[in-house]
């Protein structure tokens, strides 16, 4: 699943989808999707991510 980072507009591939659906988690593991090679994984704040349409993530 891909989301957009609000500040930069970069695509983020979500690795831990279960963290995305867990309302008690504020972070999730993903990696930037840029270039031809796979990037290293990193933690992202849910508040800084949105759907590709620009809509924010739901709170619950």
C-alpha cells in the first residue's frame, strides 16, 4: 500500500500494514518509493501521511 508524505509529497510504501490499521499506534514502518532501487525502511508518523488523493488518515 502506498501513502503520500504531506510535507514532501513523496510516495511511501507501507511495510507494516497492521500498524496502519491499529488506532493505538502513532508510527508505522515504511520506505520511500523513489528511484529504481528499494530504499531502506524507516519509521513514519501517521499524522504526516495521507492517502494519494490528499485525504488524511482516519483517527479510528
